[in-house]
C-alpha cells in the first residue's frame, strides 16, 4: 500500500459509484440503492473497527444523514466514499461520547515518514482484513493507527482522502497506516506474540 496507491477493490467501483450518485441526486431511488450497496460494506467494516457491535445502528444513522444531505454533495465516486466516511466517523464519535468513552487525540511525531514498498507480511495483513477476526485485531490498535488502516484498506480511500476524513496531514495518516499494518502483520503471523501494551480505539498514543 504505497503512497498514492488506492486499494484496487474500491478503485474499480468508483466510476460506477460516481454515476450512481449523480443519478441519485436527480431522484433515482434505484441509483441511490446501488450507491448504498457499493459503499456500505466498507463503511460498515470501518464502523465495526470503531464501535464494534453497534456498527449497524451507527451506520443507519449515518445513512439517514447521507440521504438527507445528498443534494449538497459535489464530487466523484472516490469523493463520495470519503464524504460518507466523514459522516459515519462523526456519528461514531458521537456514539462513543454518549457512552462516556471519549477518544483522546493522537499525536504523531514522525508525520513525514513515507510508507515503505509492499512487504509480504503487510500483504497478508491486508488480505485478512475482510474477516471478523481481523477487525477485532484492528480494534486492539491505537485509535490513530486503527482508523488509518480501516479508511485505507476497508473503506478504500487514498492517503489524502483518508487524511481529510481524519482532519490530519497525509504524512501523519501514512505513518499511522504503516505502523498499524506492521503491528497487524505481527499479530496475524505470530499467534504466540502477545501485546504488552494493549490499547483500545479510545486509548491511542
């Protein structure tokens, strides 16, 4: 997952998604349903990484807002993916606040670190992220790393788009994604390895 490389699955659907969104903005309900079917799996995976079992309820709230504000959206398929992720993230953070689990902000020092080229361990981590077990592992990461990985890999955003969703600089998101994938690779490939400093999404460093 090098710099500027958008995950293939999301990229393949973005042209179709953009067309569906344009038709939905003209009142085509079937087109909105198609946009929903394209975006929802990744969005739900992202939310599961943040709020766990409450993901479907949060996603429902997010889609109500998406449908309400659809006419205000301007952009292509990739832009719509980022826009919906931003809305979903706001609803997820609202949900966490209501539960008195207020996440702390993450401060990254090495925000200019570039991602290294693809490694086999990283590729294995990426392939495993579609499973429920992998989402549980993602939830064990510090929040900044978890969100960066989820947005890049599960939602399918490129680096700048993920940075806009998180309100961070692209370099900070690349750093967080790199660290998160490295840690996931260790967890996935080393079942005997234990995490000496377990943190949840609400306890990032």
